[in-house]
């Protein structure tokens, strides 16, 4: 309930390890029926919290990680699309991705917009499986693009200000099965001090998004500890958008695995 819980509690819900089970439980109420009827299901109005959102959570950096995770989760189960609810009047709800100072000025870009942009970078193509048996609160999604390159989005949902357990950086070794990628690059979604309560100071690929929509984020190179794998650390409360390219072997990997330094497992 928004009336009886603080924004800190709401953030803990948004980034909880078990949030995916809640998403699936809600989907089970209606998505199978839509598929059975031959329909392409989509969410036509949704966001993190109802009644204009949770101020201090829906309008904070946590919403960028939540939105990125939410959109990929729904794409992964086959939904056709999502309409994120917004409000552009004088009393803007907390969950708006962008708001105008007035109807003639540049827009103000809020953290949720960065999650939408990060999703746009990695979502174009066909979902391929990622196995995740890690006990760390880290999720990963992968998309094979039409040119044969692979986009992998890794979201570390742990954060320092959570009550428990302590937050961990995720040390990954990424290996694909069936395809060797000879080059890789990455950009990070982050904020100052990786604080999920921040309402400003968010960047993607080292760049903010301006009120006019300009963005100059860039990728960085990735380390290769062996000929067929890449190494990467995703700090707590950050997301990594990874692009693997220059493929040899089959065009479509049969699986994508990673091991974490905190909890050895496949991701």
C-alpha cells in the first residue's frame, strides 16, 4: 500500500529478488487466455505504483532499473508491447518518464526514461535463452540481432542502502554456446554513488539525456580472459548493456552462460 509504506520500502519491492515471481503470477491471470484466443497481449497502461506512483521511488533511479527489468521480463514471455502510464499536466505523477517545465520549454528527463533508452539499445531482434541459477539478485536477458550480433543486458538489483543482505558487485565471465564472438563492448546504466533514491545524476554510457532528447552515450571495450569468453564486473545497482559481435560459427547461439564471482552459477 502506498499509504502505509515509505519510498524505501517501495524501492525494496521494485528491486526485490522475488519480484519476477510476482510478475509471472499476475500474467498467469490473463496472458494464457489471450494467447489461446490468438491475440497479441500487451499492457496498455502500467507503471511501478498506482495512484500517481510513489514519490521517492517511482521518480528515483530505482525506476530505471525496475523499468528495464520489467520490459525485458514481459518481452521474454512474449508480450507484444507495454504502454507506460504518464502525466503531463501541472501535477505530474511520480511515474512520468519525462515532464515539461511548461508546455513550451524543454522536457525534464526522469530516471525511468533511462531504463526505456537502455531497453531500446538491446531489444531489437529475437530473444535467446539465458540460464540463471545464481543466488545473487542479478538478472540477464539476451537478444540475437538480425546481423548475428548478440545484445546481453545484465541488471544487478542489489544496492547498498538495502537493509540486508549486503550488496555485491557481480563479477561475470560470459560464454556463448554454439557461436564465438570475437569482439565485445559494454555501456553502463548508473547514477551517483549507485544510490537508488537519486532523482538526478543518472547516466547511460557516461552521458545524460538532455531535455531536447540529445544523448551521446558510448560503449567501452571488454576484457577477454580466454578466446571464447568475456569478463565483466557489474557493480551493485547498475545495469550493463553488452554488445558481442564479429561472430564465427552458427549464427544463433544455443545458450548463453555466465559465472558470478559472488555466487558461482550460470546467469
